[in-house]
């Protein structure tokens, strides 16, 4: 297995979007994806990038991605928010997700973040078990809120 974790590049957007759509299908929410490759290109590689990424390349093919951005906590300061970590179904359980997750943690530390945050669906037991290996604290006190425009 020849696994390489590297920073995402413009040319990776189609593969990253494919993985995002695969995740949405896994989460039974494929109809909710309205983002486009064109928008991801602007948002990740335009004049004012708002997200960063890593890709996992296995034997020359992109099989996973980590998409993150900085956020600010008035209580904790600069935090890194892991928006998504996705590994294609055929490559799960082979250490790809672990490598991406650890690269993202390293990025947060490199940027002097005070921690990293993300969400996981309560029914996704495999992801929850994975995150527990890192000593993750799961928050039962906060309710997620959102507005769509």
C-alpha cells in the first residue's frame, strides 16, 4: 500500500467533490448537496480561501479527503474545525482515515490552534469508535443550530 497524505490542490477538486457526494449518500442525504466544483474551487483556492484540505492518495488515486477551516471561540481562541473527513468505501479500515485525521491534527497544532472540533452523526458508530481512540470528548449539552439561505 503506497499511501501519501498531501495538501489539497486545485486539480483535486473533482475527486474531493466525488468523495463529498459519496459521504452524503452514506449519510442518506445526497439530495442536500448543493455545492459545486466551481464553488469549491473559489472557496478553497480563490483570492480569499476559506477552507483548507488534505487528500489521501493511494496507488496514484485520491481515496480520501479532510476539509477544514479556522474558527474562533471567545472562550478558547483559535480552533480548527474539521468540516468533513471522507474515505471512499473500498479503502475504509486501511488506515487512510487515521492518516488524514492525524494530518489535520498536526495542521491545527502547526497553526497554534487551541484545539479541533467537528461533528459526528449519533448513529455513525464506526466513526464514534474511531474518534474515541483519540480521547475525544462528546458534547451532550449543546444543540446544533443552522439557518439555510
